[in-house]
C-alpha cells in the first residue's frame, strides 16, 4: 500500500478534460463535480470542462461539431492528455470523439470500472471487477478500432483450393471474452457458495452483525476506525473501500457485535458493476442492524439516502432494523437536524456514544445480563458467555466460579440451574 502511495505521490496526476451533454435529466454541475472526484480517485486531475446543452445527442459523436472543436482547442491549451465523458458511450462514439478532440477518450463507466479494478484487494473483488469490465467491453468491441476487423486467417490452398476467410479479430475477441465471462461466473458461483457457508458458521457463533452502508466517501471506514480503533484504510476520495471489512465492536452493555464496512454507492453506478458487486452488498442482507451513513454537509444527502434505501430494498432487507446516521457533522455547511436524529463525527468523536447506545437498544432483545455461580466441575458451561457474550465480572470462590455477564437469550438455558 505504501509503495503504491509513494508512486502516486511521485507521479503527477494526468491532466484530464471533462465532457458532458446536459439534457436536463440530472444536475449536470453536481454530476461533473462527482466526475472530477472520480478522476482524482484514479490519479487524474480535471483541468477543464466542456458542456453542451441540447435535448438530443448527435448520433455519432453525442456532442455537436462546434463543441468538439471547442474541446479540441481546450485540450491543447490546457495540456489535457485525455478526456472523460460524463455518461456511457458506444465503441464508435468513443472512437469518433477521440479523433475529433485529439486525445484518448473514456466514459464515466469506464473510469469507475478502472477505479474498481485498481482498488480491488481480495480474489473475489478482482474477479467481480474483471467480469464487470468484460461485460461492459463486449458490446463495444464493434467500432473500437479498425484493427478489430482484420482477418485472423484464411488464404490460398494447394491446387487452387481455398480455405474460408477465417475468424476476424473481432470474432476472436468476442469468443475469448464469452469464454472468460463463463469461467469467471463459475468461479464466482463457487466463491458465493463458500461465502454462504462462512455466513452460516458466523451465524452459529451468535454474534450480531451490524453493517455500514451508504454512498462512497461519506466516512464509513472512518466511522469504523473511530469505533473499533484504526485498522481499515481510509482516504478522502471515492471508493477507498471496495471489499467488505469486518471488525469486532464491544457496545456499552458489553455485548460484542461484528461491524461490517461495505462498498459505497455512487450516482448512476454502472448496471454491470451493481450486479457484479451485489454479493458484497448482500452482507447487509445478513445483518441484524443496518446503519445507513450519510454526509451531513452534502446538500444531496437525502437523495443519496433514497438511492441507498432502494438498493437495500432490492436485497430483501425490509425486516432488518435500519439506523440513519449523518456523519461529518463537524464540516462547514453541515445542516442543523432534529435533535432526535443521530449526528456523528468520526473525526472529533461527536455522537459516537449515542450511536453505540442506539445499537444497544436495537439489539437489547437478543441478550440478557445474568449472575451465575458455576461449580468447578462445570466450568465448561462458561463458554457461551465467553465466546458469544461478554464477561463483566469473574471471581473464583470456594464454592465455584462466580460470573456476571451478558449472554444471548438462546444460551440462557445453559445457566438456568446456576443463576444467583
């Protein structure tokens, strides 16, 4: 991680021109701001933007010829080495815009996929990213370059006989990608099966699971580190976390829970990416409590929370208690909220105690605080309290081991004969 950081610090970011067509379907200014942040997350620097307002896109180039000329001149003057279009493009559109502007062009989806590709840590994360990339590239092979249409075989044969023209480069690439997609899908299915087994094993331990969900860069990883102690990588950039991370958290009552940090959302997240990473988001569906985290200083926080709710609903999480937390309340511009709403700051620690108390309340029906005296020939019965609960007091007495602690309700029967 440190080597990568050193490389990124030493290598200047790539100057990048942002391109957009404003059809009034969304807040173009806001979207370009997010696109600039995505560029930053991929070690690129947005040095300028060219936006065209029109109701319908130009068929082959999306932007009109006048705007493309403006973009070409802007790229020359600003020293842009590439351009990013704020939306999805076809293969031929990418080729046409690149030829007109004079620099390499990628679209918003390609940029997000590249960020995911470079950040994925686990084998599953890498395979899911590759699968999303291949599904995205497959329909765009046509028109991505003239070299794809060259023949890959054929020629004259003896006695005037001729073989078929052979497969074109395009056909070979398509066949290879289809085969790779099938292989990746099989491997991911096997991983999903193993993950299901590990979830069932985790459920047997009885430790409640609390998932942090929300948009990228709202401070989920920072919140986890503030609650559990620093360990999870955090950064003020989009998609700092791509693979689910689990940490043990002890609540004020003494109950231990598993806190899970999940991959963040971004507006207009590519469909293939949502599908490919659904398995990581499904961690939320196995939770006892879902904590929806929002940026208190973001004017679009309610919109983002609505998108988060929509995705969670698609994962069949309706019956799981949800807690909404407005993080980064120390930032300038953070709105004033109802006092009953949870405001937190992972940076200053404000509101973290209230968050822990609320988690205790939501999970209180799962545990009981008890006092027991175990004979020395029955010390093994302490295991449920030690492993799935919390020991608050432990004393060795002449008649046995005295324990005060928290146990799960399903473990109460173990201690029935020894309650004091």
